[in-house]
């Protein structure tokens, strides 16, 4: 009888342990520069609710929006220390994990979004592997919008930027190489200090997207904007592989499978709202007449010089860059 009693108690204990394990809650602390109420945060909030619902409360996302966790390098440092488990990153943050992906931000490389989509589809497996090899899981791909020049004063030509106090995102080696190729001397600041820099005159010119300029309130300080975009900013939703590996298999699958629809939502919403923001800014800003007719041949040459420089510094990958060139050529040839 005593043996039977011990057996029953053992089974009950096992069942209790299993039930407790099944009820474990996994909290994904997730940081982003996107302000509350922005296009991106609306998509992230919906994604968080979806994960909580489909996991029956076992996978919960706790958001830290608006840069309250610091700039993107700060976020990545906190992920390494286990204070955060995930983040939404722009090209700068992506460059801290897998720099070769930034070939997609090469100035004046693509003519439209269709070309970007076609080329990205070809190299997506390489990008995912690059994140994986650097201790991150790429959950979703996103964009931050088309990048324009904004300034407190009108620009008559791009060469005039050599005399301007143009903002460079502090630590961004990609944009630093592009500015260097053009002979510009930027002012390096964290993104969290841009508004103050514009207010005090520390910087007077910058590159940004219409959507970000409005969301981060920079537009009020920059009444002049170029009409022609120079590139499309990339973005990514990532989680640390340590957090991902600690999830039960069903939650891993749930998180991973949520990526494709989240990507579609983020890219579609960003492109739509970036165009809406452009229309709003067209009423509030004046176009830079001197940038209407950019010498594209010269700018493409400077962009190629930037790429070559970054390949030599092993920031970009020559092999991946040639894949991008080939994929773009094939797409354009097929379109013709």
C-alpha cells in the first residue's frame, strides 16, 4: 500500500511539473526607436497581441518604444547582456550584426520598389544565414522608407554639402563611407540627439525618410527637402538566438511563422504611409531646386566607390554584392 501511495504521489508530482512547464510564460523584451502611435508601433502592437493570443499567453512581448532603451547600438548591447531579447533595427543596427545586408541601401542603385523586392528575394537566404551566424534570428524584414535630404536652408547642389553641417548617425560606417566619397565632413550624433542638434544649429542638414522626419519631429526644423530619394532604408525585426533557443518548439515555430506576415504588413504600411508623409511635407516644406537635376552618372560612380571602399574594409561582401548586381541585371533584362 505504501508503494502504491508513493507511486500515486510520484505521478501527481510529474503531472504538476508538466502543467507548470506548460504554463511557463516567456517574455520578449523588445526595443525600438519607433514612437508610440507611429506606423511601425501599430504593426508591432498587433504582432504582440497575435503572439499572446495564439500562444494562450505563454509568449508575451513587452515593448520599449521611442528610444527609451537608447540608440540602436545601446539596444544591441542590452541584448548581449540579456536585458533585452529583441529589437526593431534600421540599417545602422543591421550593420552591427550583418553589414553585407546594407548593400540594399546603396545610394541610387535601385529605380523603384519592384527592383528592391526582386533582388532581396534572391539574397534573402544569405541575409538570414548572416544573422544566424552572428547570434540573431531574423524574424521579419522591413523598411523605414525612402531617404531624402532635409535642410534648414536650401541647397543649390550636392557639392554644397561640403560646407554644411550634415548629420551622420554616430558609428554608422556605411553612411560615413558614402559621405567620405562625396567629400562631405559630417557631424556624428546618436539619433536620440538629432532634434536637439537641429534646434541648436549643431547640424543643419540631414538624410531621413519623410515618415521618420514627421514621427521624430525633425520636419518642423527642416523646411527644405529634396524631391528625389537617394535610397530606401532597410530594417529588421530580430531576437537573440539565446532567447529563441530557450523557447519550446511550438513557440519557436509560432514566432518564426509570424515573420512573413509581419514583414508584409511592415513593408506595405511603411511604403503607404511614407508616401502620405511625403504629401504632407510637400505642403510644409520647399523643394531644393538645386537638387532637381542630379548628375546621376557621377552619383552612381560615387556610390560604386563607396561600395568598393567598404568591400576593401570587409564591411560589405564582394561576393554578395556581385549577386545583387547580377540579380538586378536579370530583373531589368526580363522587364525589357
